[in-house]
C-alpha cells in the first residue's frame, strides 16, 4: 500500500488533493497536514512514498520544508511535488536546490495531478526495488570477500548490470580526465563501446567542448572534495540531437576517504523542460490570438530599455485601440467578435518585422514595440501602415465590417524612462487620437518637427564633441568583499555639452548608436581609460583593474580585438588590468563571430565581464561557451535583495552557478550596508555602488584611492 503525504495550509486544497490522490490507485493511503512542522514529525515515524507540498505557507515555505525532509533518514529518494501559484522561476530554483522532484502549477489540473503522481509513485517503487537489489549484491560481496574470488567477480558484474539498468547516464573519471567507468546508457547516448573507453580521455566520450568543461568541473570536485550543486546542461547525442540533462558531479572516495575520481550522473529532463516551456508559453501569451500578453510585453520592453541605456537601440511603443469595436461585438455577437480580433491580429502580425514585438494587451487593445528606428519618420510611416492594415478586410469575410484604430506613440528614451512611463504616455497619446475622431496616430506631446530638429542638432554637436574634447570619464570604485579594498573602477562616460552641463550616457548614447558615432566615441573611451589606468599604475598606486563598457555596434564590425591590441600597445597598459564589459545581447547577437572575437581578446590577456546580468537571457549555458571571467549582477536584483526573497534567490543561484564555472561575481548598485553584508554572506566576490562611491572625476577617484583604500570597513 502506497502512502501519500499532502502539505498545504489551505484546507480546501487539502480536501481536493486528498481526493485526487485517493483516486490514483485502489490501494492508497493519504495523510494531509496544514502545518509543515507537524508533517515532518509524523513523517519521521511513517515514511511516505510521495509528498505533495504547497510552496507558499505561512510557517515554513516549501523549500525549507523539503530541505528538512531530505535530511531525514531514508527520505533522499522519495519524490516531492511542489505546487507553485504561477510559473515562478525563482521559487522553482529554490525548490530544486532544496531537492524537489517535480512541479505542478496552481490552479492544479486534476488530470495532470493524477498522471504525474502515478508516474512518480511508479518510479519510486522501481527505485526501491533497484536499491534493494544493489544492497543485496553488496551484502553478498561482503560475505564472500576474500574467500570466493569467482563469486565476487560475478557479483561485481551484476552490480555493474544494475547500474546499467538505471535510467540515467553515469560515468566516472580520474584527475587527468581518464575514463574509469561508463554505464550502458551513457555509452549508447555517446555512441561508443563502454569497455574500450576505459583509460581513454573523456573527450572521446563527451566530445572536445563538453569534455573540456567536464574536466574543469571535475577538478573542482577534486579540490573541494564535495559534490557540486546540480546544474542543467544541453548535451548532443551521437545523431546530433540535443537534449537537456540535470547533471550531478560527486566525488568517488577510496577507503581512506581520498578523492580518486568523480562520478557524473545525468538525468534526461527534456520532456519536463518541454512541459515547462509549454506552461511558460501559456502564462505569457494571449489564449485567443497566441500573441504575447501584457506580462511578456512588459518584459520585452524592459529588455529594450536596458539595451537602450548603453546606446544599443532607440525604440517606439505603439498603443493601438480599435475604434468602435463594441459595435462589432453588439452586432455580431461575442464569438464573431473573437474571430474578428483574431483576423486583425493576423493582419498585424503579417505587417511586422520578426524583430519587433506585437502583443494583445486585452480586449481590443494591441501594442507594438518597434526597434531599430532611425528617426520619427520611420515611426510615423509604420503607424500609417498599421492604420491601413487594420482597415483592410483580409481574413474576415463573414460580414462586411471594418474598423479603424487610434494609435498613441511614445518613443524611448525621450517619452519615458521605464515601461510604466512609456505605457502611460502612449496611452495619453492614444486618447488624443481618439479625441480627434480616431483613425489616426498621435505622438506623445512633442510635435514631430521639433523632434527632428533636436536630433539633427544633437548629431552635429556629437560629431564635434570628440574633437572639442568635451567627453570626460568618471570612475566608480569596485571593492573586493574579501579584502575590503578598492580593486578596480568602472569607466563611465559623461558629455560636458556646452551650455547644458554634464550629460549622462542615457541622454546621448542612444542617438550615437543610431548615427554610428558610438564607434569613434567608444574608441575614445577605451583609449582614455587605458591612458588613465597606466598613469595610475606608474604613480605606484596598486594595480587597478579598469572596466570599459562595450557597445554591440562595435562587435558587429568585427574589429574589437584589433582595436584593443592597438590601444594596449599604444598606452603600455597591462592587458590583465583591462576588463571589457559586454551585455548579454552582444553575446547572443552572432554567437560564432563573437565567440571568435572573445577568444582573441582573452588570448590577449584582457578580462571579460557580462554586464547587467539577469536582465536579458540570463542563461549560464551560453555564458559557459565563452571565455567569461566575471558576471555583473544587475542593480535591479540588488536593490531589493534584503526584502525580496525572489531577488535573493536569483542572486544566490547566479553566485553558486558562476562559482561552479570558475567565474567571479560583481554586484552592481549597492547602496546600503545591509545590501553589502547580505552579498558578502552569499559569497559575492566584488561590489560596486553608491554606498562605496558615485562615479567621480579621475582626480577625486585618485584622492579616495590614496586616502581611504579600505572602503568596506566603513560598515564594519
Ligand atoms: P552600467 O554599465 O550598468 O553602469 C552602471 C550604471 O549604474 C551607471 O550609470 C552608474 O552611475 C549607475 N550606478 C552605479 N551605482 C549605483 C547605485 O548604487 N545606485 C544607482 N541607482 N545607480 C548606480 P551611468 O553612468 O548613467 O551609465 C549608464 C549606462 O550607460 C551604463 O550602465 C552603460 O551601460 C552605459 N555606458 C556608460 N559609459 C559607457 C561607454 O563608455 N560606452 C558605452 N557603450 N556605454 C556606456
Ligand atoms: Mg557597465
Ligand atoms: Mg550594469
């Protein structure tokens, strides 16, 4: 008889889940608890076969519950399903770290609950049987030790057979990457013969790239003598099909507890990832049109704003509202209304470039993010086309009905610094279009002429700024959390524009990216920063590392390694003291080309950081393909690290994984001593932020450096 334990603070959930659980098989016992603590006490005497637990509970959250549960004797392998309210990656990460087996999203689909629970119970039974077989064999081995050679060999063989039947890929390697053992699943996946591989290099098993990574991670296990936190990785089988695995690396010990090898075991989670991707898609798309919904739309906009901050992209937000859609609904009924919306969505979709985002925000409201624009003319032309497309009849022939639309447009950065502002201002503009009888677009506030005039003026001024030496670099200290000392500075660009004071990068870099001036400007930044650093080194100030921000446009020209080499030799700067800050978007742009450039840079000895990490794709699986030395956690996560458990969980996950891949972690935007202490406790290596110093002129920075090198002490 199987025993299922349910933990949930809401009694209605307990009743529903208990009912569902009882219906899995005829012979099932279910016990439910509202209080996780109570559940743990009971479980100590009554080992369950499956646990279903809520994540958010007042007394103890799901992750802590699971962690406690896993520490109890014999509970390491019992499957635990966690219920989360929505597709929350951070909860999931925390739960996974604590040892969760699987997830269900609430509201729980009854059929899914039953199928999942049934599969997990089956798997557990299977595991128990295997474990028993293995322990019988082991006992047999012990008994016969020393007196029956043949029997021992036979038993060892059987043990190997058992390992072969496990539904995982398992292999073991020595310090030099020499293969000690390969199970049947691993051999089949790699398309090799497991016996002939013993003693060869793991390259032959995993291929060059994955092999090198595996050896590097194995070295860490040799060093620390403990298992690494499990991680996800993409592996390609012998037919070239890529699958996702959940991989664990643990030490193999000899009788004296010395590490003699590392066992790598990988569980195929491709289908679970697919389900997750499907659920994720549902949460981020509109059910009727399958377009991105409001949640995803905001996410995309936030990403564009981060890119724009370093001069990558100017973009426009078009907010589109159909005129008089209510009449369509009233005349034709709701289901025809739905079909009408679908037809409009389809027409819009066809009118878009792949790189732009079209979303349905609700009812008859759509929105478009138009990127890569070269001026408001582009934006106006596009809005005009949207109006045409909407009034056409394509795709909806059941009634001779057409509609027009009102469009409000906001441009970033002029019309809004964040997604809230952008939406609000586009909305205001949209209402103005409506007020002028619809079937038109309106830009937020500014009239288009002044806008064009202003950007023409900016262009001419920018062009002359380099020659007139109007650019200056400010330096913001970076502090080591282990020594408390300043170990570097980030060079941040300022423009002393005549008559306007110091402008920050957000005010002119987006335009410089549009008109290409970003390339000479950044070249100036690189040279000026290296010169300054060299001057400081010469004065005997301890060797500082200088961070320089790079723009995606520079990488498109494929000339960065050459430029860096040139500047290094011109200035005599030590390459190891230069750190190039790249965004995730640079790395994702053209992966092959960028990888080649980064390799050259890394060979020069220059450091490479990923800036604003966490705001973009945030996938460590791509980061590890490049020679990255450092991740800079974006300030948006640091801001709430002491109050928001999600942000803390993200930061924690980034630090753990970065360290397991031998990368350092720098936290940006540290403003309070509490944030610093938290980051130090989490094992973060370095910090940067207003708490240690705002970006300041070279002179001020030098003064700080000579007077007060130990910045972290201020809080101690
Ligand atoms: P970033 O590289 O992420 O630089 C950090 C930004 O955060 C800086 O803004 C800095 O002043 C600000 N910051 C630092 N500590 C704190 C803090 O504790 N609290 C808050 N609220 N903010 C903090 P800044 O100087 O305005 O630069 C903005 C962005 O412009 C930079 O973001 C970078 O992406 C870009 N940028 C700056 N200089 C250059 C450059 O020379 N070339 C290129 N391509 N981009 C640059
Ligand atoms: Mg930066
Ligand atoms: Mg940053």
